[in-house]
């Protein structure tokens, strides 16, 4: 039960109900002087130390340990007398045994201050939140050598106001350091102080790119493929919205949907029984339908396959619908903000958000779109093998609405094939950019302009296996840590928790 106290001589054990008290003393063996290291057994006096040990059966354990004050035998030693320590059990100035401190430190490492304080009271090892923070700060952070491949990314300390930078080993995910901001000068100074990296993975940040170029001009910068595809998704969505006049009013062929199929089957069953001379009440009992439902189907000469037109409520944009339709027909890529300014001059009193919803619903074109722009973009950006049959048919119908949509679908598939890193993808990217330049897709051409500005890093991202996936996982863990701390602690404590293994 008290095997952790085997380095001591236990004289007595008393059970006080909630607390188990142990009376113990150190063994009569020589102890080395902490200054000169010469062992001695000459006793100058005795002291009593009270330390807490790990609980037993849900009860606290308190040990009163008698330790010796010894005399150093070396003349001229700076420590003529010293109090002996018990290595591995009791450390200097500590009121807990080493193993209890280790257990509490594990709890504090996961929960930080106040939450750890509440849990330790339940575990019969109560500590205050201030003590929990002191224990947390005493846990040493590992010293990580600078690896060959590192990853750099930012995370928000306070969204849209303050950001920090985290540096990790891009191959193992081990945290290396956390910088207090995302300025180029800060990262440049850190890279100069910690040389050794040959490859740096990053997102499309021009700030990080400039800092890496100045600090390590010979290092290979790798643009993260997920961020490349994310930027492509934004441009594809903009192109889909710009060509809403082409695909929004295209209706898929019938039959479509479970509701239409159920309506058709019910109509055929009811009319088959009516042709046999079965009455309405008998049809209701046989088919398990309400009598009014059977009557309604009986009055329909044939099952309808028409799509029900949606009933929209009047909005402030309705008065400017003709102007919006004319402008979007003449210039499909006109920005919504420009349309907002134009109708604002004509007396529009609504919001920009209302105009966005109005256009996305296809109400400027007159008919309800077969789908939304966001869903249409998702159909183009999803791997064909992961689409259902119904989604594949809808994608083919939408992309065939105009020549630009057909080209857009082909270009998206071509770029998606480049996201699997392989040798020669840099040459294929040049061919893909050439195809985009010849297409009438201004938003996609803007995406190509961004690729050209960071072309070396993009080529490395498409040909090398390195990526920023692990650093995104670190950022997710950091968000959990920040939610636990509720903004009470400083950046230094946050950095300490991020770097702990």
C-alpha cells in the first residue's frame, strides 16, 4: 500500500477517517553534500517535514517525515551543514511526494487551472488553481531539434484582431515553437536563429513567403494543396453565380424525386381499382388511404409531372428586377456590389444581404433554379465517383447549359488531377493555365494570376509529398486549449501548453 515510501522507515500509521497519517523517518545511511559531494553521516540535528502522498481508498495520505541535518566533513566547504533529501521521493521545498506531483501534473496538463482544481478535489488531492498553474509551468517543454521539413501557419488569438504563428515538424507533427504574431520580421528573426530547415510548408500567405525568402533564400517553399483547392473552390463558385442565367432555369427531366414517384403509383392503383368497379370507400380500405385522398386522385384525369412553382413573398428588390435581369444578361460577371450601388441610386432601401439572397434564388431570372449556386459548385468540385446517380445526372444537365459551364467542369477536373503530387505536374500546370487563358472565365483567370505570383511554391506543392495537414491538426488542438482557458491566461501560458507533448 505504501510501496512508494519504501525509501523511508515507517514508524506508525494512523487512520483519522478522511486522512491517513504516516509517521516516518529517513534511514541512517550517509548522504552526499550538495556542494562538494562528499558523503557524511554525522548528524547536527533533526527536522520534521510534512508531505502529501498519493491517496489510498479515496482518502488523503499525509506523511510526517523526520529528516536529518548533517555536517559536511570537508573543511572550507560553503555548506557546513545541510538538510538531507530523499531522491525520487521528496524534493527540496516541496510539500508533495514526487509521484503525487507527477499525477497532479498530468491532470493539470490536460485541464489547466480552475478545471484541474475542481477535479483534484474529487480525487482527494486538492490543489488551488494558482498551485495548478505553478505545477503546469514547471513541466519542462521538450527541446526539439530543427528538422529538415517544417510547417508554418497562423492561428487567431482574437479573431480578426490578434494572430500568432506556430512552427512544427511537418513530417511528424511535433510542435517546435509558437511566435506571438504573424509579422514577417518575427518569423524571419526566428528562422535566422534556428537554421537547418531545407523545406518550408505554408499556405498562400505573402508575408510568410517573404520572411522565408529573406531568411533562407535556398530553402524550398511548398504551397499547401488544400489551400490551393480551397482558392479554386471560391473562384468556381463565383463563376457558377456569374452564369446563373444559363443553368438556373434548366429543369431536369421527369420523373424526379420520391414524392412524384409516389403520386404516380397511387394514381395508377386507384384508377385500376375504379376501372374494376370498386367503390371509393372500398378503395380507401384496400389501399390504406384517407377517403378524401382517394377522391382527389379519382378526379385527376392523369398524374401530373409538372414542378410546383415556388411562392415567394414580396421583397424590396422586386421593383428593380428588370434592371437586374438586363444587367446580368449583358454582363454575366458583374459584381453584386456593383448592382447594389446601381439600384441604391434608383431608390433601393434594402440591404446587400437581401440582394444576395434574391439573386442566389434565381428570382432575377424569373424561374426558380433547379439548384443553388453553392450546390452546383459542389457538384463540379466533388470527385465523380463520390456522386450519386441523381447528382451525376444533375451535374451533366447543369454543365451542358452553356459552353462556359462545360469548360469550367473540364478545367476543375484537370486541376483536381494535379493535386496528387507526382513528377511532371509542374509542366501539366502550365498547360492547364494556358487552357484557362483561352477560356472566357474571368474568375478562373484571376485564380491563375495568383498561381503565377507564387509559382515556385505551387510547383513544389504539386510535385512534393509535403503538406500542411498536420499543422491544421495542431491549430484544432490549440482551439480546444483556448476554450479551456477562457481568455484568462497570458500568451506565455498558451505557448507553454501548445508545446507540451
